[in-house]
C-alpha cells in the first residue's frame, strides 16, 4: 500500500511540473533565431502580370452622391435613398433656374416630384438623390 502511495505522489509531481512549463521562454537562448521571412521576387516592369495590376486610387470619389456642379449626370431621375428634405429639394430646384416650385412629394423610388415654372411655362420637375434636376413639360 505504501509503495502505491509513493508511486502516485511521484507521478503527480512529474505531471505538475509538465503542466507548469512555459511554452515560450521569456529569454530564449542566444543561438535561437526567428525564422527569416521570404521576400517576393521583384517583378520586371515589362512583366505580363503588370498589365493586370489594380490602378492607383483616385484623389476623390468618381461618383459623388450629390452633384455640386450645374449639369446632370442622367437624363432621367435615378432611383435611390434620397436624403434631401422638402426644403432642400425646393431650394436645389430653384437654384437650377425654376420658379414657383410647388406640390413637391417624394415618390416610392426616392425621387422628389413637383411642378414649377420655367421661361413662363409650367413644367413637371424631379430631383433624384444625386441632385439631378429633370424637367418635363406639363
């Protein structure tokens, strides 16, 4: 009985030492070095892979959500989530040369639609989420 007790105690001491070992020593021996990273081979300028590289990023967005210049980028209103308020929509339409903008309502495609006067004629106007102002005769 005594022998089995001594064997069990010895086994538990060895087991506890095995669990207590640190897998990453704080101060590794000086002769151990980290593996060297492999570097990619240089690509010659005329290499065939050069033609498939991604072009550099543009300085600014190529398709802004709101156009700030005078022209439209579409001939018809573009459907999309429109963040213009009614007042902003009216103001934007008026800034494009329309007067007496009335009956503005946002449709189910996110386009503000209403009526306005242009050159003494009544027209239907639309403002999409990109800021395009489109006019059609009434």
